[in-house]
C-alpha cells in the first residue's frame, strides 16, 4: 500500500531585512531551503506550545466577579466620574 502524501499549501510571509537574513543564514548553515527552516521553526513553535504573552486580563480573570457584598452598580457611572475628575484637575491647573 502506498503512503499518501500530505497536500501542501503555499503561505506568503513578509519579513524585514534582518529576519530574512537570519532565515537565509540558517538555511545556508543547515544546507537546507528557506522553506525547510521556516517549516522546522513552525514545528518547534507548535511542539513547545508557545503562545503570545498573556494579556493583563488573562492574569486576573480568576479574580473577576470574586468580590462579594459590594453595590451592584459600582461601574455604572465610572466614565462620568472619571471625566469629572479630569475637569476638576484641569480647572485647578494640574
């Protein structure tokens, strides 16, 4: 039985000059193609489970809604209250 070859897709990636130089240099040193270097980098990235750094929200998501016994309307007029603080500070020359 013949092994089925996976279909490939072409993806275009824009690199700045430094990034391109790095990729091409790696390809030369490894005696492989630029595509092979990029494919290997993607495999390593996926295997290591690399993700973007967490957002501040991600860091505190478990705390959201965990405070009890506070008035339910605390944030209803936050924007207006902040605008008033800015107006007062501007009036006092701060």
